[in-house]
């Protein structure tokens, strides 16, 4: 297997799928709409998504590229203005994944917050079965690699366009999974803000996976009044208060609830409630509640749609309200889910066992993603160095001995420094050629005493081997 430089990825020939042509901005022609209303043909069940064998074929496509000696890339799944997504296979256990490769040179200041939001939100939300999981993040000087769960069933938009409207029980299953995922987002301080069928994927078992958190907003990004102010999203799926920049901002969870109403309508009719070439006309229709629910849609569903497509967010049905509705609760099984905040630190991030931990991205030139890593262990201090491992460790021994510490050689090249009740451990990891990451842990002793009495002396003594300190507070 070739080990090609990931900085120069080859183009992979792939047959691109073209979305069916539309007339204007309409999803279907007026003839199809009229026939749908007159005849209401039986809803089509979604076909089974690609099987594992097809996944294997996508990996065995003519591409021998490996990324950082960890993943073999398969065929190109999609591309954007600054990123490409490939099917991939882990070299350690043959696990099938998707690898999103972000080219830093193609990003600009406006895209940086989107990349940060996407990674940070996915890391926070990866423990819900209906949210696309992120396995790890790796980085080089010019690229960022997001290794994610591969959803092989395609996106919901294409599925509905190809196969038509769904039966109510099938639509309810997808709707339950979507609302459950968004409820988990909101509980963990994330508003998606771009919920649309294009961003909802299906896995090999036909389960829904919410993806694309590039426009998501974290709770800490809200203003003092707890509201959001950025206009974003996709017309036709985005709540009117988001696009209109109403005074006082908007509630991100209520905006996501609006999008749920549009998607439920789309699943049951294969059309959009407010579809118009003119954005101005579309918003006029939204505020007039100018849409028609076909007669074959049941009364309970009509009730939910009407309450979700309320242009007034104050009276609109909330995500919590949906989950209490009798139509929604029918055969609903709450999925097993965990918040990232509830996990043990070692399971959440292992920043020095692997060079591909989230916070190491910030060590590369280009995007500053240091805000992604929430420092859980406040007893750590870290710095980068361009010196050799031997030079850095010799300096640690020298400074420690001069400052009255006992110097102990530990396993794996670690060095321990002891003084009274205080014990420190220094570990060095080579993350690139001539780039080291050095971690100092306070494993025993009083943190207050160390900070007030010992830290300044150690820091000053190490300055000649330090390239940059990366968290300067215990």
C-alpha cells in the first residue's frame, strides 16, 4: 500500500450524482403537484441503503492514499469550496469511516468560526445515536482531517426526491429520531441553525444522522439576554426570525423547531410548504401562513405542522412540546445517550496518548482552534519546543536540580521532580519533525503552593527551550 503525502492528495475519479433538474426553484413541476393532490398515490417506503459490501467496494476504489499512516482513503464522496470527503478504512481495525479533509489554504477568516463550531459541536454531541459521530481530529501544517462516522445511505433530501413521499409511520420514525437528536443538542447547549434534509444522513440500517454543524451556535456564544443574533441558514428551511434579524435576537431552539415543521411537511408530501423563486414572496407567504397541507395527512400531524410553522416564535411549538404530543410518542423509544460532560476525562480526550487529539490542531500553522479543547485537568501545563528531546529533558533535569527538586527517571522517558509533598512529571511527545509537545503534570502536592512559590522559577528556567506555552494556568 503506498504512503502518499497527505499534503498532495490525488483526485479520485468518481461518478458524480446529479440532483434532478427542477423548474425554477420548484421541487416538482405543477403537474406533479396537481396529480398528488387529486390522486394521492400510495407512499413509497425508502429502499434499503447500501450494504456493507458496497462500502467495501467504495474503499477498494483505485486510491492507495493513506493519511498519517492511520487511514486508507477510498473514493471521493463529496467536495465543497474548502473541503473534500472520502470514504476511508482504519488501518488498525479495518473500521469504515468518512474522512473530511479541510484545506487551510482555501479557508478564510469567515470560514474559521464555522470549522471551529463544527468540530466543537460534534465533539460535544457525539454520544447520541442520531447525531453523526466524530472519531478523531488530526492536523498537519496545511490540512485538518475530521474522521467521522460514515453514513452510507445518502441524505434525506435525495432519498425523498428519488422515492417520493413517505407513509406516515415511516415519516414518524425519522421525525422522532430528528427531534430526539435536536433535543439532545439543546440540552448540551448547541443550536443547529441549519436543519434541512440535505444535512440529515442515513446509515446502513436506515437510521437518521444529523450532520453539518458548521452554522451551529454554542450556548457560550449567546448574548447577555441568552439570544442569538447571527442571520444564517437556508431559505425555505430557516425560521423567519433568523433571516429577518428581529430586534432582541432569536431563540436557537425555537428556530430548530421551525425547521422540524418544514421537514415533517417534506417527508409526508415530497414538497416544501413555502417554495418560491422570490425570497421576498417566500417570506410574505411564511408570515401569512400561506401553505396547504394535503388531505391525506392525518389531523394529529396537521396539528403539529401548523404549530411548528407558526411565524411567531413565542407561540410556536417547542421541541419539548413535540416530544409530549401523542402522535410523536407512539412507539417512541428514547435512545441511549450520554453528554460529553458526563464522561470520564480519559475517555473524552486523550491529548498526549495520540498526536491527533483535538487541542493539537492549534499547534499547526493556520487556523487557531485552541478554543476547541476544554481543559478538564487544570493541573497540566504544556509548551511546544523546536529543540531535540534530549535537549529538553536535559534542561528539565538541570532546572529541577538547581531548584532543589529530586530528579527521578520514569518509564517511557518521563522525568519526575519531587520536593517535599510536591511531585511533578514531565513527558515529551514528538508530534512532527523538530516540533515537540511537553506536558508537565502536578501529580501530588498543593496547587496553591506550587503556583505561588515554585512555578515562576521553573518557567523562567525552561524559557530557552520553549517555543510557546499553550495553557498558562493550572
